[in-house]
């Protein structure tokens, strides 16, 4: 596997995967993390208004990587898992683009179950903050400093709205294998709904991993060793 393309979760930027680069390079895997509009190095860009708009943006960012014959895999965490699926579907439907050799979906319910989610954009500020703290993965400094929270909450609500407004009723399978990963102590994502991704490919496997919604942060070295094996 030459390249691993990683898509972040709601409210996150490409920096979610910053610590992955060196360890993956040791296995001759190049990490590439496109940036969603409105965060990270694209903080001044308007936030995406829908998942199709975001998918089109990603295809432009990935450019030559998708039109070459170089092998790659896609990894998407949480909302990133859904976006990775829609991106792969768009790639399959577009002439001249190369599909990933594997899609790894992390901590993400299957597309037809997205409406059954307790993490929603219309939660009160208090309820949203409490749930985000329970999920983990966000630095404590964000919650302790009002100015950081003021910057962060509109981004997370915008991303959650992408999921709220998503509606896929027809199951469109992918031609590539799918591997799903579920944190055993995830407070918002259930194993049962993660395993429904089996309906989206003829080549499916599932992995349970110790930890919460951001399970990979709790023992990154061990997780990346296992991820390399999956790829």
C-alpha cells in the first residue's frame, strides 16, 4: 500500500492524524490528509453546506492522486467514515478516477442509519459540550477557554448538520473491500450499527478495539501496527 488518505471527524482538521505520519512512514506508507474547508490551514474558507459539496472539494484536493494508478486506501473516522464512503462512491461513478484498494471506516454508523444519532447539531450548548467531553478526543484547553470554544462550536455544529441533513435510503455497494473499526467503550456509536456496513460491499471485515470514540489515541502505536496489517 503506497498511500493512506485520512479524513477527520466532526469538528476536527487534518491535524487529527499528525502523529501518524512517522509511524506509517516506517512501514513505507505515505500519509495524506486533505483539509476540510473552514478549519486548519483552510480556516478562512466557508464551511461546507452539504456532503456532496464537501466530496467535490475533496476530489479537487486529491486531484492527481485519484487519476493515477498508484494504490491507496481511505481511512475515515466518525463523520469522516461517511464522507469516505460518499467520496468512494463518487470516484466509482467518475471515469478516469482510481478507486481505493480498501476503505477503513472507523467509529461510524452505516449510511442508512445516520439519522439514529444522539450527537446532533440542534443540541443545546450545555448538552453538546457534555457529550463531546464524554466522547473524548478534544483537548481540555478547548473547553477551558471561552475564546477557543467560541471558534470551535460553530465548526462542530456545521459538521453535525452535514450528518443531520444526510439521507441515503438506497444501499449502494462499493467495489472495494470495507473494514470497520469500533471502540468497545464508544458512548455514541454502537457495534450493531457499525456492522451494518457489511451491506455495502461483498468483501467485509470488522475489528473491535479497546477504548472510547477516539480509541486510537489511547494506544496509537499498537493501533497503527494493527492498521498496517489491515491494509
